C-alpha cells in the first residue's frame, strides 16, 4: 500500500505514520527524519538543508525529490507511508511522475486538519528520542519516566526548530506552499480530511478505518 499523509506542523503526521507503518507493515518515510539523519551524519545534503530547517522554511525541491526518490525505491514491496512529503505542488507532480504506470500509484491521501493554537501547544511540548526517533509530548503523551525514552532508555531532546518563533514561520510556510498540495490532490482524487484536534487514539481509529477500506487483500 502507498499512503500519503498531509498536515500542518504538529498535526500528528509522525505520530500516526509510525502507527500506520507498524499496523500495515509498510515503510515509514519521513522527509524530516531523513534530513535530520543527514544532518547528524554531516553529509553534504545535511549541510545544505540545515539553514532552511532551522528557520522553518522548505529545503529546495530538487534536493528533496532526489532524496525521497531514493527512499521510495529502497522501500520494500509492502509499500510505504509518506510523512512530510510532498510538501510543494512541484514535489507532488514529481511523485506522480515517478509513480506513473506503477500499479495504480498512491492508494490513499490522508489530510490531518488541526487548529493553529493546537499546533503551537503540541510542538513546543514535543520531545523525541535521538536514538530511535520515538515522539512524546510533555503533557499529552509523556514517557513513563520523565525525559527518558520508553523504548531504549535514551534521554529525550527538543528539536531546535520547535521554538514558538520558528513554529510560526513553519505554519506560514505550510499555508503558502503546502496547503496548495491538498488542493492539487483534491482536483485529482479523494482526499480524506480528518479532524486531528482530537486525542491521538481517536484520530488513529479514524485513519485506520479509512485505510482498511482501501487496503489491498
Ligand atoms: P518535519 O520534521 O516534517 O516537520 P513538520 O512537518 O513541521 O512536522 P512535525 O514533525 O513538526 O509534526 P508532525 O505533524 O509530525 O507531528 P508529531 O506527530 O510529531 O520537517 C522539518 C523541516 O524539514 C521543515 O521545516 C523543512 O525545513 C524540512 N523538510 C521536511 N520535509 C520537507 C519537504 N518535503 N520539502 C522541503 N523541506 C522539507 O506531533 C507533534 C506533537 O504533538 C508530539 O509531541 C505528539 O506527541 C503530539 N501529538 C500528536 N498528535 C496528537 C494528538 N492527537 N493529541 C495530542 N497530542 C498529539
């Protein structure tokens, strides 16, 4: 199955894509996580991406399209869930072109819809594990032990772009460049708008219901 999950920063893309990957056995391809790995490894791509990520603007399309083409090609035959990609209409077009003629292309597009006020509260309270990438929230989804990952016991960190100032830039970037991607898909196929303001388990149940309806036997 090939799944696209769209949504503003903090809408819950990473949280739900990770649950989707586990339940449906697909690869979780997060453009943000791949970029952060490239940065941590000090690669040329990581160095090029750094200033864009820290300011809350988008990394140029050509770099992202090449990076995600590599990731989708390397994904197993079970398919993948795309988290944070495509993020511009040009990226969406490039994805369509790369999938042209490939077994029906994308199976489902899910759009997580969330209020701006919820975004700021979620992002400033997010903590993540630098080792395994698990995501928590200081209030909504705290780890069992304060500041420590449940899965591997590593100390949790706050992303450098999770300050209130950068979040506002990321939201502005989202409205200018990523919301048009939702419209792009809506002119071509059904887009499953899901109210993502609710608690994570309720949102996951709705998403799973939509995916079950399209999943291949
Ligand atoms: P990226 O890492 O993709 O960041 P983002 O899109 O801003 O999304 P987030 O990771 O902040 O949020 P999310 O929706 O995954 O929410 P999460 O599940 O963590 O991108 C970072 C940067 O990389 C970009 O700014 C850009 O520079 C660059 N980049 C990446 N992709 C690119 C591309 N395609 N093109 C160009 N540049 C690109 O949840 C957030 C918090 O809320 C967590 O603490 C979670 O526990 C909590 N939470 C989630 N759901 C709920 C819920 N229902 N109820 C309560 N709490 C919840």
